[in-house]
């Protein structure tokens, strides 16, 4: 299972764009297993003949492992050194940015599979192990020397086709993919560009080629090893994850400063910058432009997050199918052994199958999913029972089918009973064989269609139930962590208007760790009447001022201006910081912030609008709120400082008859052609030109937020 888990971890790495060694699982039921065994025996004999003690011991240990194991992980050897011990990956800005982006993806992978044995991170209580992150300057296969000419020939002939395929499929850039059979050595059938182009001769050729930088092979490869998927994290670690995951993910996405400190920590000071209270100086940092490196680190993390969200539905579907199939299996087992009461009458010895009755669902509860308290019992029983049952072993599939009514009255002899029991055993075997077929048709086919190699479905049918259950357990906890990550990613950083005033939407209001990181102490909510807003507040952490304002043109938002502005003034005077938010952070909160800048900072409407738009581009008050702001501008400054473009499209009015012609220019043109047939085509075109000019002028207003006095007079004239 450790071997299968390692293969599953490499598959997740491939989906998230993380380089791992080429690897595949070899099962003891395959012919290749026997060939490996024979080769180890011959190598041991050769070592004995040569007096090579180390070789003899190594081969003996391998043979012992082959006798005891069910499968092995065949993995290519990575020639490299620990990443953090090398300066090559950090010596220039370009390489440092690539390294930071790769680490961002690796961090996301380790969060998903919960691997604490690679990147050190105090916030997650990860001890880290730098040896599991390698810098490999060459990613060649062991048998590359013998196939050198074939590589070069294939590259010359198929390079354009390969490059196009790799551009189309992003995941092909991963080093990890399924390796071909032993007959072709360690050469992949579906290798990525870096693997194909790094044979001894073609490596130099590829470096000199003029292919795009996006597909060009880099001399530096960061490879993650030891990427197994833990079966079930201990309860204490799961509780820590529930607390720590949201904070780390949210702040990494929303805070460049936090990301800089985090990158510094997990790279041992190679990248990023220490926290302000650290004694180390920034002079020790080897990268000139820290900002760009941190940006790449966050970009790599975000890219891996998008990839993760891209195949989340597939993982969820696979988990549901496995869960449904295992329910069916337990139902079969439950029905099969429901008649074990007759064992005592026949004097049959108790079989291990009887034990499963303690954990199998009853007739009333067989459709219920095993909960956390049952799952440990299920593990042992499935592993004891499933291999025997699924292989059709007669002893372990002993019949328990209900006997006929005649048997209840003892009208049949013991010989007839034994014959009937043998018949039901054969029926039960077919039930389990049918279950294996269902597993292949549903779960395995789903994996093949999505190019997902689980590592759990390549062996014989004897262990299919256990393998399916083990994969389900791992997916269960992976999905739990993905949910934590996705929820933490569903946040946003509010926009800063002044040192003490911020604006945002409901997502910003629920981004607790981001608000705390910014030092926000108060929250002014304008949508407390909407569903979920009051429930999502944190009165223990922030002080709230709630208003119930609807985002409707007829709502008089001006009635709360004075009270809201007094609250903002109070926060500023007490040295705090306040977040003003509505649901989208677009209309109500934008209106109030503009009004505050006009009432308390003596801004004109134009100045307040431009100041807001510079930092919060999605701001757009509705037309009713805009009219209130225009009236306020005129009241405070005696004139209106800007024209306001209405959000709703205005009706097209016929310049001849004055009737409404519709919302679009096409409807106006059609009206002119039908209602005013005497007009020449030139006159119609002139009218359309006027409409187009109006639309262009309106577009300028919406983009810049203001127009010059000359433009304003021109618009009034038109």
C-alpha cells in the first residue's frame, strides 16, 4: 500500500505541474516480476563469484523483499543534489523566479496530500526535509546511452508534432508519467519535452534550437521525491490542519508581505525576505528583485490551485463511485452470510467471514456509509474478507443464502443440504466476479478516460476490494483538504482608500486572517439585511456598525451618510482601521466611500470618483445613488464636477418623430427605414452616425469617469 500510495502521489504531482521521477507499479502477478527476480538471483551469483559482499547483500535483500511484497515501485534515478544546498537555482533573477514558481506548486501539492516531510513551515507545523527536493541538471533515463541515435532521429522527425501536443496539454510538461514496459527499457511512451530532448546528443541540439521559450528545455529541473499519500492523518494533525490551512492559504493569496516571509522560511533564507522582527538583514538575500520572485511564488501557487479546482469534480466523482461500489460489496456480503445461523447445526468450523457481520450493515442500515468510528474495524475486515471473497475461494465464500421452506421443516437430508450449500457458493462467486466487473466498468474506466493512474487498480482481482477501499480512504481525506483550501481561497483582499479606510465586498468581510493582517479593527456593513451577512460576522474580533440598505435606485442611501461618516471618523481618531463593505463591493459601499471623501475630505465628486477607481476598479454605484452623489456635489461645491454615465441602457429615440425605437442602434435603423420610408439612405446613415458618436462619447465617460467642458458642451449639443 505504501508503494501504491507513492504512485498516487506522483499522479497528483503530475496534475499540479510538479516534476517527479518517472515511476510505475510492478505487481507480483506480472511476468516482469519473475524476470526481476531472476535477474536479482543472477546478480547475486555474480557478486558471490567476484567476492562482492555489498552486491551480495543488496541482491539478497531485494530477493527477500520480492518474496514478502505484493508490488514494487520502479522509479528512475534522479541525478541531483538537495535544492537548498545549491546556489545555481538562486544565482540570477530569472532562475530564482522559476525556482519560486516551482516551490509555489510544490507547496500546493504538499497541502493536498498532506506531506510534511519536504518543505519546512512553522505555520503548518511541518518539520520539512530538504533532501526530498532535488535540483537535477539532467533528467536522463538509465538506458539513454543505448538509445541515443533513436532519440535524435525521433526528435528530428517528430519535434514539431510533439511541441504542438505539449502546448495543447499542459500537464505533459510534468516529468512524471507512466513508463513503458520493460522491453523498451526506461523510455517513456508519452514522455514530456524535457525527457525527449535530453538524450546525450539531442540535449545540446535542443538548447540551440529556436523553439519558443515556453517549450524550450531549461537546464534546471526541480524534482520532488518521496511523494506518498498518507492513508489517514492522525486526529491531532487533522485538527491542526483545520486551524492552520485556512490562514496559510488565505494570507498567501492575499498578502504579498506574508508570502515573502513564508518563502524565506521554506527556502532557508535563499528567497524572500525575513520578517521585520528577525535579526537577519536583507543583504543576505541573493535575489535582486524580491518583489518579482515573490510574485512568481504566488503565481505558481495560484496556477496549481486552478489546476486543483480543474480536476476536483473528477476526484469527487471517483470517490462517489468507489463509495457506491463498496456499499454494493458490503450488501452482497451481508446477504451472503445472513444465513450463518446454520453453521452450528452442521458442525462447520467458524470461518473468518463470520467476523464481518460485526461491521457489515444490517438490512436496515446497509446503505449507510461507515462513519469514522467504524472505519478502523472496516479496514481489518475488508482486508481479511475481500481478497478471499473476490477470488471466489469456496471456503471464504461459504453460503449463507436463505434456505427453502422445506429445509426449515427438516424435510431434506444432510447430503441435500450440503449440495444446496455448494450451489449457493458458486452463485456467490459469480456475485463477487460481477462486482469486480462493475469496478472495472465504472471506477477504472473513469480513471482511464481522465488519464489518471491511481496505482491501486493495476494488480489482480484478488485484492480489488481492498485496493478500492484504500483508494477511497485516501480520496476522502484529500477531498477534505481540498475543501479547506478552496474555502480559504474564496476570499479577497479589500482595497485601501486611505491608511484607515478600506472597501470591499462580502468576500473581503469574511477574510478574517486578511483583515487581521491589515490591522482592521472595525467593519461597516451596508447589507446586514441580506441572507448570511449577519451570521458571517465575527463580533469577538471586530466591532461592527450595521445598516440595512438595498441596492435599489429608489433607496435613499443619503439618509445614512452622516451616521456612517461619524463612525469612520471615530475609527480614524482612535487609531483603528475600518472596512466598508456591501455584498459585491460595487454599488452601496462605493457610494458611501465617495460620500465620505466629499463630506469629510472636501473632495469634489470627480476627485473622489477618480481616487476610488484608481484602487477599486469595480466600483459602480447604481443610477439612483449616482443622482444622490450629483446632488451632494452641487450642494457642497455649487456645481457638478462631472457627468455620470447611466448604467442602464437608454432608449433610442427617433430624431424625426421622437418615438422610442428600441434599445439598440439596429432597432433605430430599422425604425427609420420603415416609419420614414421617404428618407434617403444617406439620411438614415447620418442619423446612425450621430448615434454611434453618442455611444463613443458615453464610452469615454465610463472609462475615464469625466469629460472636459468642451466635450460636455458637445454632448449637450448632440
